[in-house]
C-alpha cells in the first residue's frame, strides 16, 4: 500500500521547483534572439537544475503529468547543451586568435572557427524548435499553476517546510550523491583515466545541484562543500573540454583535408591549415596538464580541510530521533572514507 506524500516535503519541493522553473523561463527570449551566449549558458544550467529537482520530488508531483514535464525539460537541455558546447569552443578560438603570436597558425584556427560558426547557426534552429515545442506543450504554465496551487494549499493547512522528514530526505539525497562522487577518488591521481574523470565531473554536478536544493535547510553549513563541488566541476569540465579537443581536432583535420582534395583535386594547400590545428591541439594538451595538476592540488586541500567529513556532520546534525532530538556527531577524519 502506497503512503501519502509528506505535506512538508511537498511544500519544500514546490518552492524549490517554482524557483528553478522561473529561472528557466526568464532566459527564453534572450536564447531565442541569440545575441549573447550567456543566455544559452544560464538557461542550460537552469534546465539542469530543474531536471535534478524534479527527480527529488517525484512523490509529491502529479504522476500523469510528470513524464511529459521531464520529457520537455530534457529536450530543452539537449538542444541548449549542443549550442552551449559550440559557443564555448568558438569563444576559445576567438581568445586564441586574439593572443596568437605566430601568424603561421592563424589560417588553420580561423578555418576551424568558421566551421564551428556554421554549425552553431544550424544548432540555433534546433534550439528554436525546442523552445517552440516547450511553448506549444504548455508544460511550463502547467507546472507553474500546479506548483502554485500546492503552495497555496500547504499554507492554508499551515504546513511547515522544515519537518524532520524533510531533513531525512535531504540527508538521504545528498549522502547518496556524495558517495557517488567520492567513488571516483581513485582516479584523481590517474590523469589517463579520461572517461572516469569525466564521470567524476558529472557526479560533482549532481552533488552540487542536490545540495543547492536543500541548502536553505542548513544555513551556511553547506557553503564550503558547495564551493568545493563547484570548483571540482569547473576544473574537471575544463579537463574534459581539452580531451574533447584532443579527439576532435584530428577528426576535423581529416574532414578538412578531404574537402580540400575534393575542391582542388589535391591537398597541397591543406598544409597551411595543418600547422595551426596542430598548434591548437598541443596548446590544449598543455592546458590539460596544467589544469589536471591544479585539480590534484585542489583535491588534497579538500582532504586536509575535511570538506566531505564536515558535510556529513552537517547533514547528520539535523536528523531527529524521537527521544533525543537533533543528533550531533563528530565528522569522519578521512574526506574520502565511508
């Protein structure tokens, strides 16, 4: 027999979801106009935060409507993700060209930038289609109306959003994401584990978004682990971007060489492009090595400060037992321990 959703948890979820939905919707017009790449960035992050929060409050949401809500938000995330990744690549090439000391490398990097700009124009159509589908589905307005009704009903019933059950759910959700993140600790000192380091970045992102949802419950006690997960996500993301470049540049060189051969009947002119592309690949390899070293140093600092142990302590301290009230236990001494 299924139990009724907890009213306090439903109220907390409605407030968190409504905030994330509003953050998503306020970026739509800027994304459609495509004048500033930051609109795409902010809306992509907002869509991820909303998807993460939806997964946390499934029991309090309409079962018949939820799958469609998740489908529409997932579609937006995918379309924005491809556009944002290309924006970031173009921005890097712009910066590289502006600081380029050797003119020999210019032609190849400019050709790569041209192809990426052409791709970005095509992707804008996918973004516009995803926005149109979201608007036509009326999912956003439906979500907002449902969440506001939940808020009104909870307040009429004088429900509080910080019951012991809310803290239990917060503890369970964050603890799970923390262990998923720390499961990759063994690859921190192994720079060749490209896939594992990328998976660790994704785990850091999920931990961060989950903590952000429940952070209001803990005053400033999640501030340090939130900062640490954000830094881990940023550095690991930069490392992953370099790995993507390392795979993409050789592929691009083959494709561009084939285009040159098809157009001219020979590939002799491709040489003027190759030097710049090889320079860029070497530049990204060196940057990866620098960022990886920064990540290792960052990780050692988090262990010295016992960031993850303090997070466990903060979560545990707000749990309530029937006979003793809030529990306070010492933090584990090992940041990566169980």
